[in-house]
């Protein structure tokens, strides 16, 4: 009870206001906590009471090598690009914000208006430029700087992640085959790669998944003809805003650079591979790897396309890979430019130090997996996961695997472990529930809301389950593709009322 009230107070302190009052209180709170901690330490040491069993999360290894005299960043914008391991990064942001009671700029549904250019009003609880202090923004959007700046503070740290366009195309093809007309028409990815122009019509909706998807996500024109001048202009634009561009192919090194840029402890960037897809017995061109997965969620179900029931042929020759890079020339340019910058950053950081920290990160990942995960962290099929709240969202085509927690964990360890394996949709629901604890919403326990939705997190679908049509739909609230958007208007109204009283 007391705990709850304190938590709520903390949240208000942190989430509600801007300016020096907040700073003051936070500082005060910090001092009090630090002092209390010290005092406890003294008492416990003096009276030589048996210390409580230490959670692995409070061991010195959790911090990792020292960061120097920096302050942790708490104003963060992550552009969640598609098919780039960005869900794993988002999980880290969710965890960090959850742990520190930071305020998220969450979407009304599951994406921030994608693929339309981002608009500030897509953020739940947004009440005009900088009226509320948001700390973290990281759900799918098509980047639109002026609108993002209305939501996020001016000292926000912007970062994103990119991937080799050939590998990205594989993942995108598997996931959006039934959605992007250009992909739908092609039998296999190889056929598409051989002659993309034959399949691609720039005017058709959803074809951005088939050409320069990174460039599109950064808010630029993915249909523009390639020229070096244009590519450079795009690169410069991105550099002006984004302080760090991570590279999927060097994920662990990316995590080390990220943790130093954000001044975060090592544990904050340790992750298990979420959304792994079950390896298919057929040797379809090496995309079985971990975070590449979450394939084709829900998407294949659209329009009853029979063809989509068969997993698409993703095999590529090296020549076809090269063709895909040429087809996605703007993305390929970005990839090479920011890969170069990435390794220059690593040079500056120091290769020896990088190797050391990457080794520690991997060791830590193994240690945490051993403690947190049942059966040593072997991913299992969703329906075998007993706790429904942590079952990953399933696609019609590919089985998405999940984890179970080790039984018998102490509460602190359990909470931290749970944060690492909670699937994206459930985590968003939980944070939403924490930030907007409205009685009308409370009837639906967090983590359950998603069960009435058919959602492709990485895609564009938001549909309502037919068994729950009544009441919750607002007419006129439709997403760009005609699917209905969820909006609990009672919640929205209550949020406004509540804020007015303060
Ligand atoms: C898959 O595509 C590749 C390259 O286009 C082709 O060579 C191969 O025969 C295809 N495999 C199947 C099973 O269709
Ligand atoms: C790209 O160039 C082709 C001719 O090579 C032209 O037909 C097309 O309109 C151009 N597209 C754009 C978006 O400028
Ligand atoms: C990325 O940078 C690394 C290190 O310099 C290099 O080995 C690799 O070839 C680069 N990749 C691309 C696609 O430029
Ligand atoms: C752990 O949590 C459970 C219920 O969530 C509670 O019954 C138990 O007392 C807690 N144990 C400790 C040591 O806090
Ligand atoms: C919710 O929205 C609908 C349609 O806009 C409206 O009729 C209804 O009164 C709203 N509910 C509340 C509680 O305001």
C-alpha cells in the first residue's frame, strides 16, 4: 500500500511536470534514498546480520566496466527501423524506463502512425508541445523531426539501427510478402531480386517495404532516383539529428557503444534474443537467426492469399544479393556510410577495450540466461509456455518461440528476469497500464489486451477481433489502410480531467 503510493508519487514527480521543481524533488528523493541505503548498510554491517541472499542483478558484474564521470541519459529517442533487431533494442528501453519509472511516449495503439509521417498527436497523453515531460520514445514511426521535437525535450539523445539491405530484404520479404504488392507478385525473393522493376509499382501502397525501407523509415523519399548528391544530403540530414547509428551485423559491439553513449550499466544492454523464429527443416537461405524473426505476423492472413500459406523461397545467390543492394541503392549508401562511422567510433573507443567489454557482455548474457531461463534458455513453442502473459505473438506462417522463467526465483530476480523476456506487445500494454492506471482500463489486466487484437508489431495491421466489436470502436478512427484503430476514449477523457486538477 505504502509502496504503491510511493510509486505513484514517484511517477507523478517524474512523469508529470517539467522544470526545476521536478529536479529539486528528484534530487531530494535521491539523497534520501542514498542516505537510507547508507544507514541500512551501516546497521547491517555493525550488527553482522546475515545479508539477504544477493540477486544476480545486484552483483558488481551488473554494472560492467566503469563509464567515467557521466550521467545516465534519460531523454531518449530511438527510431525503430524495420527488420533490424530493433525489437531487442526496444526491450532494453522498456526495461530501463520501467525500472526507473520514466515516462514513455507511447502510441495510442502499437505504432506511432506508421507508415504516415509521425504526428505528435499519435502519442498517448500528448497535450501540446512539451506540456508533459516524456523520457523515452521508441515505437515504430516514420521519422518526422519537427513533430518528434514537439514531444521530446531538446536535450534528447537520438539513435537508431541499420542493417545490410540484402539481409533486410530477406527479412522484409518473409514478413511482408502478402502485404507489399511488389513482393506478393514475386514467387521467391530470388525472382524479385533478378528483376525488381517487373514487380514494383511506386504508386502502390505498402511497396515501401520493397524498396529503400531504411530511407523511408528515416522520413525520406524511398522512390527517389539514386544520385550521390541526394544520398549525401540524406546522410547529412540523419547525422544532424542522430548521434549514434548502430549496426545489426555488429550487435554486441553496438550495445557497448550504446551503453557508453547513454552512460548505462552493462545489464541494461544485455538481452536474450526475443522473437526467434523456429528453424525450418528446409535449408532456406540462412535467415533462421534470432532477432531476424517475428516473421509475417498476422500479415499472411490478409485477403486469404493461398500462396502465403507456403513459406516463401528466400534463397539468394551472391549475385542476387548484390542486385538487391543496387535496387536499394539509397539504403546501401546509408549502410556503408554509417558502417564506416560506426567503426571509426570503435577506433576512438579502443579495440582492446571493445573486445574486453563484448566478452563481458556475452558472459553476462550466459550467466543471466542460466539464472533466469528454464532449461538453460532453450526457446520453446509459445503454446508450451505456461504463463500466457509471456507468450509471444504468433504469426500464421512461422512459429515464434519464447522462454519460460526458471521456477523458484526470489522476487527481485524474478522481476528483472521477467522484464528481459516479456514480449513487445505485452510490455507496451504493461507500460501503458502503469502510465494510465485508469479504472476503466483496470478491468482488462495488462498483457491481456493484446489478445483481442490481431497485430503485426512490425507491420501495419491493427484489427479488432470480431468477438469484441461492441463499445470500444470509435467511428472515424481508422488507420491509413482502413483498419480500425483502438482508442479507449474513456481513458483519454479521464486523462485530461486528471491533469486539469493539478
Ligand atoms: C528458390 O529460389 C532459388 C533462386 O531463385 C531457386 O534456384 C530455387 O530453385 C528455388 N527453390 C525452390 C524450392 O523453389
Ligand atoms: C527516375 O528516373 C526515371 C528515368 O530514368 C524517370 O522516369 C522517373 O520519373 C524518375 N523518378 C523520380 C522519382 O524522379
Ligand atoms: C563495415 O565495416 C567493416 C570494418 O571496417 C568492414 O570490414 C566491412 O566490410 C564494412 N561493411 C560494408 C558493407 O561496408
Ligand atoms: C514475493 O512475492 C510474493 C507474491 O508476489 C509474496 O507472497 C512473497 O512474500 C514475496 N517474497 C518476498 C521475499 O518478498
Ligand atoms: C466515447 O466515444 C463515443 C463516440 O465518439 C461517444 O458516443 C461516447 O459517449 C464516448 N464515451 C465517453 C465515456 O465519453
